[in-house]
């Protein structure tokens, strides 16, 4: 069974690894995992910045995190948040390539935001 803890601290990367593993095991749909990915991203931003990620729209979140990231990462995060919105609000089921890209961006974001132990 997939166990996910909130809010994320340094466990953010562990949670992402577990979610990625669940995709490979076929335990859950990519859409449901994308929703969990959104939760991990928001928990990470809440834990690692002063952003109240749970209270922000994706556009507000992208603007809030921008000062913490370089230009390429800002663009990547904006694309990730747009994909996650499509999954959450339009019922989009991401294909395997979209899922891999989303997890890659989320892992880079967690790595950039959370302090190393």
C-alpha cells in the first residue's frame, strides 16, 4: 500500500520515489498519481518557502515560487502546474511521457526547494 505523509519536509523526495514506483507497479492510475504529485509539490513549497501553497491557485503558486528558481525551472514548474490542473479539473489522463516529465520536474523542484539533511 502506498503511504504518503503530509506536510512534506525532507521526505518530499522519498514521497516522489514512492509515487514513481507506484506507476511502475501499475498500482494506481497516472491521473490519481498526478493528484498526489500536486499535493507533494504544494507541501514542499509550503515547507521550504514562505508560500502558502495550499491557499494559492496554480498561477499564484508559479508567481510565488519564481524568485526561488532560475528561468528554465520557472518555465518547467509553470508547465507542471498547468498539467496538474488539467488532470485535476478537466479529467485529463496523462500519458507515460507526460507523467515522466512531470515527475522529473517535481523531483528537481523538491531538490531545489528543500534543504539537504
